[in-house]
C-alpha cells in the first residue's frame, strides 16, 4: 500500500467514504447553523444564550470540516474547476489581510502589511483568497498574544510572491517536508485542525501552476510563501 510523505498509508476507500459522509453532512449542518443564527434576535436567559453560542461554535467547526473533506475529494477526483480572470493581485492580498483584522484585534496581534506595486495576474480570485485566508488563520493559531504576523507581496522573476510570516513556535526540521500532506498536523501546538487546510491550499496553487512552500526555524516562527506565474 502506498504511503504519503508523512508516513500515513494512502487509503482510497477511506477517502471516498469520508467524502460521501462530508457531502451528506453538509446540508443538515448548514441547516443547524442557519437555525441557530435565526435565534440571535430572540431574547433568552444568559445561560441559554451561552449554550447557543457553544452549539454555534461546534456546528461551525463541523461545517468547516465537512467542507474541507468534500473539497479535498473534489480536488482529488478532478471535479475542481478554476475560474480564471485577470485580477488585481495587490487588492486580493490587501483584502485578505484586512479580513484578518478582527482576529488581530481579538488576540492583540500586530499584523504588518507591505504590498509592492505589481501587474495584474490571471487567477481564480475566490480560490486565491481562500489560500491566503487559510495561511493567515494558521499564522494566528500559532502566534501568541502580543505577537506579530507579517504579510508581504512583491514581484519576483516572472511571478508574484506573497509571504506570510509568524513568530510562533516554528516547525521542526523533520516535519517541514510534510506540512502540505493530507491529515498532517503539528504535534507541538495547542491548535489541532483536521490537517486538510494546507493540502487544499497546495492543490489550489498547483492548479494555478504556481508554487507554495514553507520555511521555518524552531522557536523563531515560520514563513509560508505562495508564488503565481505572470
């Protein structure tokens, strides 16, 4: 049986089963989220309100997981279509960084943004925004309160490059080659996701004929980079 670079055995039957489960769960979980949202304007006692908030957070997490599983299956099975348009890449990066400002305020994290002048890029705007959002959320998840995240976009040789830098715990040298593998999760950070976000990001960038990679120094943070061809 083939194995991923992270050492986990590839299992097509398991992946297909997870995809089916994800597709089946998506609608009912979405209905739960919408039903809870519709109750926001209803006056309830404090304890019940707290219970609603817990249910909403859990439902949101399940919905994100089912969407990731379904999307990973679509990417693997060739059901993934890019909608390429000529886009203002600097604007995409700026909007992604701005969207992270809420998390930055909540966690007292300084987000520094530097975007150079750059030409338009042919890309799927929504998908690239998804990749940048994923990388930013990952950076927030490993950055302590009072820490710093840097977003820098520039023009390289025949490509545009975005780098997202955090000053979190970093990634061990032995783990670095596997961070874009499906189901890979860091062992030494408090946040534990499903291990699909970076794999999906890589599949999206690969579909753009671009590059995505990571550099890290344990104890000093990580740098994730995305490059798209001009």
